[in-house]
């Protein structure tokens, strides 16, 4: 595996996943396949009590590959990406995102799927898809469940980014540390105090219980939005123009259809 690092801690009860694809840790199809292989492997590890996600270097992730959003690649990319969410749902192992720097688009959606989001003050969260003329299916479902419809609409429909402290103030982030070093130390202590003393199987039942409604909503609406994205949005001029203009580094020319 080249784009993912995996390190086990605490007698193999905690799996640390590090996104490792250069500066932006872009979630391309290769990285998604590597993540999926890990999730499949975790099915056979009943001792796992926590999975953590983080980015190598200064940033969590710039998001999914824009090139793979092009019409001819969009279906494979989207289906592969959404499969990760269903796999995490089915595993029901507690998850935590450790966020520094940019956490955008598909990267933010991966963090959103986690039970906990911990950040340092460099973290910036955003769903900029609308700027490219598209929308984020998982975030469109998960954000309203986590932070309410009004806050979700503000992020999804404007594409703006918010700081770690603002994200904490709206209930998106659980804890903010001053820097990455302090964040890692705080998380280590948190794991020792709150995760390790628990039963791995009971934690999974707990995740399924607290996410009963969340999982129902995700399972019913994510396939619906996937269809809307592929069969309606990607048939429009502007969605394709938005992606093309980003790749070509020019301003989009909207036709409003």
C-alpha cells in the first residue's frame, strides 16, 4: 500500500490510518481502494476499539480528486467513495478524525463520518463542491444530522471554509488543541482514559445504537443522491464546465443549465 500508512497501537486495539499522498493527501481512486482493503481487513479484527484518520504533513486532505469528477470517471469514483461510508457503517468500530490544516470536500466527508473530530488551530473545514458546480452527497446527508439543517446549508450552499474554533462552536468538532503536537498528546490521553478500558464488542453495539437513526438516513438517502448526481447533475452543462474550468485553471462560464 502506497497512499495509506497503517500503524497499530495499544496491543493492536487502535488502528492509526494516515493519508499519505503528498502535500494535499488527495482521495483518489487508488487511495479509496486502499482504504476499502483496510476496512475489509478490519472485519476480522474483533479486538479493534478505535480507528483514527489523519493526514501526513500539514493537511488532513484537500478532498477527492477533481480530475476523477469528470463525467467519464464520476460513476466509478462516486460508487467507490460511497462504499467506504457503508463499510464504516457496517464495521461500527468507533472512529476519530485528527485534523490539521485543510480538511476539504471528500476529506471533510471522511472526517464527518467519524464519531469524533479532534482538531488543532490550523484546521480549516469546508465543502467547496458548489464552487465547481457540483454538490457533496455524503455531506449533504451527514451535516444536517450532525449540526442541524441551517448550519449544513450554510456550508454546502456557499462552499465557504470555517476555522477549527468555529467548527467547534457549531458542534462539528469535539476538541481543539493549539498545534498538532499538543493534539496528538491530548488524543493519546483521551484514548487511554475513554476507549481502552471499554469492551470492543460493547463499543460496536454502542455505535450501532447511537447511530440507529443516522445509519437509516445514510442508507436510504446516499444511494438516492448518488443517482441524482450521476443521472441529473452530471448531465448538466454547468457541472461539467465547473470541473473543466478548475482543471484548466480558468474562470467557469456558466450557462445556468
